[in-house]
C-alpha cells in the first residue's frame, strides 16, 4: 500500500482537517495533500485547511459550519449565530442577511471558509447556546449594523423586553451588552420592576 493510500485510510468523509492533522500520518504532507486534492479526495478550503467531502445522491455535500469554524479556530469554544436569528424574537426584523457571526476569544475579522463568509468577533463573554435573552441583547448591541428602521426596532425591542423575565434579561445585558445596551435595558426594565 502506498503512503498516499495509507494517509487516505485515516481520513473520514465529512471531516475538516488542518495541515497539522494530516502531518501525523504523512511525512510529505504538502505533496500528499496536493495529490489528494488533484484526484478529488480532498478539497482545499484555504491555506492549510482541507475537507474530505461526503457524497450524497446529488453530489458532494459541503462541510458543516461548526466543523469549519472549529477546525479554523482549533477549539470548540465559540458561538455561531446570524442576524437572521433575531427574526424569532417577534420584534419585526424582516431582512435576511448573508453573514454568520462567530463570537470567540481568538480571531477577529472576515474569513471565507469553504466558500462561506464568516465574521469572527472576539468577545470576552458569550453563552454556550443562543437564548432569547442573549438574542435581544445582541440585537440591541448590533442595532447600528442592521438594515432596519432603527427607531421602530428600538421601540419594539423595548416592548419585547417588558414581556420577558426581567432578571434573566438584566443578567444577560450585564454579561453580554455594551455600555449603551446595558443602559437601554436598565431604562426599558425600570418601570417593570
């Protein structure tokens, strides 16, 4: 069995690999990776990142977002979200956005991974999973970036805040909100208490 076939034996469809991951099974990583890309076993996502596509009835399946981001960051401590998630709050957001936010502790900036654009935002704190409270705080944090009527959205966010658990919302605002966002929720919840 050739060294290239030995390397391929260690790879699993659907997984994303860094160059360093391949290095544990090959002494000629770059040459072997290039050969696997050439025959279509691996797909190069960006410098030093490769994807072994899963095959479906319709062709190759793109890499999962979490796998892309996790491999890129070399860790699982991040929160993947989008401004489209605000739509579930019922605050009247109607726009659809073609960007994914990655709240993390390491990287900041726009990166294209596997043909998808991610906006990495370095944050000191973020929850492990999306909650309604976090989404409302995040909406107010990002209000200036949204293609919506800001004043109308601010008023609807204030109304939504009054319907929610005020203690949990206040805690989320303290943990995850900008200073102006904290002030917004303090005022919005002042007459609820």
